[in-house]
C-alpha cells in the first residue's frame, strides 16, 4: 500500500471515530442530573399484586471529584442511597439500613449506573434518525436485540431493542429505553456542592479498597 492511500485510510478511521464519539456527549467533571423513569404497562402483568416489586421512579445523581452519589426513589416511598468511588459502588438497604458492596444491577432490568456507561452501546447503534421527542428535536439511535439464547454472562439488555434519544444541538442524552422502561435525563446548569461520603460508607470503602478481595458478600459490620 502506498503512503497516500495509507494516509487516506488513517484519516478515514480518525474521522469515523470522531463521528462515533460525537454521537452523544455526557457531561464530564462535577455535575448533577436527574433521571425520571416510566415503565411499559405490562412490565409486571405476570406477577400477583403481592409479588410485584417496587419500581424505581426517580434517581437524583451527582458527581464531584470522582465521587458519585445516587438517591433512588421507589414507588413504595422508600429511598435507596448509593455511593460510588474508585470503581467501588455501595448501597444502603432502604429497609435494614445496612450497607453492602453493590451488585451490577441497582434498578431491576437496568445494567449498571445511570451515567455515561449507560450509553456506551450507541457507537454500535444504527445510523441516527431525526425525530421529535417530548417536543425536542432529537436524534434517535437504535441497537437491535440480539438473537439466539442468552448465556449466564450476557448483558440482559442486549436481548431487547435499545433506544437512545439525543438532543440535536447539544448532543446531551434526552432519554434511554431498554425495552422495559424509559429513563428521562435532565442536567443541572450549575455544578453540585462538594460531596462528602457518609462515615459508614467511607469505612466500608476503606475496608474494600484495602483488601485483595472485592466479593459482593462484603457488608457493613454492625
């Protein structure tokens, strides 16, 4: 391959990567945002009223100097408190008050946290479609559901059609749908105040960080 051809291919790859990266912009640095959640009507139709689990309805999120805090409001009125730092995510049980190393799923049906990682799949999505969503001009990205049989280690969301609506001008995420629920994002214009991790969370964080084992069995000592 001659040098001009190689240079053209390299330029094409760089431009393509930039376009993929520019599909969606999640704010960096210190930020605060809110996520409101609605569910499809038949999301729990196969469960008896007694067996139906509370559903998350709103999440208030903040990030400051590498520390993230998520306060999850549930349909039964309870609130779960989640803190994350150094890739260690901890949650306080809204019933018992105990703190434990969090599993990958804080909200049933949603894998991961409500941050930029939620939209990592957008770079693999189909080309955007221009649309209007909630009276806003938006770009709609869709990733078709996988076919075949899920395995134990697969991402459960891969088996549903995933959709992301992105503001046409700012490229900020507007909403995300994983086939079970729709998550509506709104970002504050001003950064949050400094986050101070509560003492009981900080103690568990130090224990986990100082150990070679990061098993989900870690819990706060009474």
